[in-house]
């Protein structure tokens, strides 16, 4: 609470913060009264009832640029690339609007128009960036936008047979080892492409590098995106034997080239289509089906929390789901047969 000070005139004056202008200067509202208590009461009443007025000629585009620049050295290059993409495509209708003129109706209309041509996830991602920029410039302005409902992804998780088939097809090619590292690791594309022999000790791989696409569209090597991404993975002997044959980098492919070649392999294999990243889904699902605790699955895969596991990786594979259903149905059938036999012999 602001404290009043006595003036030479004998009156009391109390200053209350009002706003900060575009030059960073803080402005205050002044309240003067004959008594200290009265001046502080007027100031407190103003502070409680005043409506924050944002005074600035800055446009949303300028605020967005400032937001991105402030994060270039602390956010991952991939995140900055995504911000730039959104800036130059999806958010173009907002760039020339003054921050002070933006209201809920403008944002809701933008979201409604955006939802016509974009998926719910993209619309939510765009709105998330808008919200972050506005919070930076206008902390007292809270959005209450109605967003499109999330759509549950129809994710195909490869089976043991699928993985076995593509590994056989990739044998003695540049895809064999990357597929094994993803399916039995589970390592990400960038982690595989950045892996060097000096990070391998017997069966254990130290994941401490990641290959990502920088803002200049060049591939760079950096540390993992999160703290949990820096981890140790112990692989089966048959994978370790292949790793022992490598010197320098494990593969000369970058993440995009790896994706393209894997896609062509899938087309030749005859198995249902799935992405290279879905090999991580396979690995996590197998571990979950085997009863391995989530904490271990998270550590092996480099996840910070079990949110992704709950959303994606706990989809058990078709074969194992059928096996579980058979166990449950067999139990129920046996129970009911026993009950029917008991009724038949009952006098």
C-alpha cells in the first residue's frame, strides 16, 4: 500500500503507479488531502478500481519481433524457426494492428478465421504465441478466447512384426543402425544424427548432442532440448556390436534425409505406413506392456514428465491388446460356466 507524505503546505500527498509508457517511463497518479488517512484512502480506492490503460503506438508485429529476439539465445533453434514461420505466415493479419487497439473480439475473429484453414493444434499453437506476446506487453490484459476442441490423433504404433520386417529390409544399409537406435532406444532423429563414437562405451550410449535446424536453415549440433534429454541408454548386445564398428559420427544423414529414406523404405516394405518417430512410440509401448515402470520409460526416452506417455505411448499394440482381452474374456467365460454347472446340479 502506498504511503502518504506530508507537504510543506500541511496537506498530505500519496502517489500510486498508473502505467509505463512505450519509452519505459513510469507514470503515477497523485492524491492530495488534508489528512494522511484520507490521502491514503483515495489512493487505495484508485488502485483497487482503476482500469489499466495501455498507452503505446507499438504494433503487434513489433511486439512479436521483440518477443522472438529476447528468446533467440535461450530457446532451442527449432523453437525460434517455428516462431519465425508463424510470424511470416499465420499471424500476418495481426502484425500492423496497434497493441493498444487489440481486444478480445479481434483475437476471437482471428481464431475463427484461422480455424477454417488450419488444424485445431495449429490454431492453439498460434493463439499461444499471441497470448504470450500480449502478456509481455499488456500484463493486465487477459484473453478468454474460445478455441477449437482438440482432436485425438489416430496414431499407428508399429508391431513387433512391422519393426522386424523393416530391420531385415534395412540390413547392411545406412538405415539399419538408426532404426535400431530409435526402436530399441528410443532415440530421436536429431540425437541419432548427432551421435558420435566417443559417446559410446560398450552397450551404453550417452545421449548428449542433438542435431537441429537453425534459423538460417543450416543443421547445427547443440545440447539436448531439455535436461532430461541428456541421458544414458543401455542397448542390447546385437546393437552394441554394430555400434562398435563405427568411428566418428554414427551416420552421415541429417534428420530430414533420414526421414525421407525411411519413408521410401516403408513403401517398399509392405507394412502399414508409419513415421520414423513412431519407432519411439513402439519402444515406449513395448516397455509399458511389459510392466516396466513409467519412471524408467521416461528416463530411457528423455521425457521430463509422463504427459506424453498418458497422451500417446500408453496405446497398447493391437496384438497385446487382443491377448489381454482374451485373458479377461476367458476368465469371465470360466466363471459363468462354473455358475451354470452349479445351477444344473442344484436339486
